[in-house]
């Protein structure tokens, strides 16, 4: 079993940031999915000096819980959808990101 250290998290975030900068893509907001996505989301938010939002999406064991009202509020008030960088710690099935995409984010 490998231990995932803070140094490895910082190195991985740096690699992702480098790729985004090289591609010329910059988010308007960072969205961290509670709980595991929050450390990386904070790092990305600080690097890009942009706001960070937190959402909760739990789709395990047949339960569907989503608290994304903050994203709905921001989109409806501006009339435009911001470019969101959505971060989670584990993407095993992709269901969380599919669920968020189906909601229009």
C-alpha cells in the first residue's frame, strides 16, 4: 500500500496546473467535492487566485445525496455559466462527474 503524502499531492497539483497553463485553459472557479477533493481544490484556488466552492455529492450504496445549491445560485445570477474546475479525490466509476454533468455543470 502506498501512502499519499502532502508532497505527492502538491507535485500532482503542480503537474495538472502546468498542463492547464500550457493548454491555455483557466477556470473561473474551483469546485472541491467534499471531502477528498478539498485539499487539491484549495491548492488550485490559491494558484489561480480564484474563488473556491464546496459541494457534496454522495452516490455510494444506492444513496444519492447532492448539495450543489451554491453552483445553481451562481449560474442563475450571472446569466452565464462559469468555467468550473471540479475536483474530487477518487474517480473510479465516473458516476459523480456524470451526475454533475447531467445537472448541467
